[in-house]
């Protein structure tokens, strides 16, 4: 068992739970109720669910790899892809939060912490185990 992948998988599951609860409540529902272009709203609705699929699949892959259900040779590229995606999500969100005009952007945009942790533990599982 790879404890690093297990920790990354658990954090990824917590990220999914937050996405489906807080994300839906604080982002998706208000965005769908807002008064702006219906096409843009539909696109953002799709993007929310694209991210949902990515988060769920990433968590499942991390958990499967933690229990060696996928050989290390086959999982290497997939895990590296997941880690790089999550670190880029974190970097981009930090960048946006830093330059955001709203006060307290980092308090509202805290997901980067989970993204960075998933990436760090995934990379640790790849290179330290």
C-alpha cells in the first residue's frame, strides 16, 4: 500500500465533497440564478460538472493506486498527470486570488490548499515510495 496515494485520495475525496456541497451552494446555484447571458450560464454549468468528473475520477484513481490495484508501470503517467493538473489548479487559483479586486479573495478561494496537498502527496507517492 502506498500511504502517500492514500492520503492524496482521501484529500481528493474531501475536495469532491466540498465541491458538491459548498461549491454547489456558493458558486453553482448563485451563478445559475444570476442575471447574465444564458449561454454563458450554460457553459459555466457544464464547466462545473466537467470539474466534478475530473475530481471524482482523480480520487478513484488515487485510491486504486494506493491499494496497488493498478501496476506502478501503468499508473506512473496517469498519476503524474493528476499531480500536474492539481498543482496547476493551485498555482492558477493563487494567481487569480492575488490579483482579484475583491477583498479577502484568499478566504473565499481556499481550494488551492486542497489542490496543492493532493499534488504534493501524489508526487511524494511517485518519487518517494
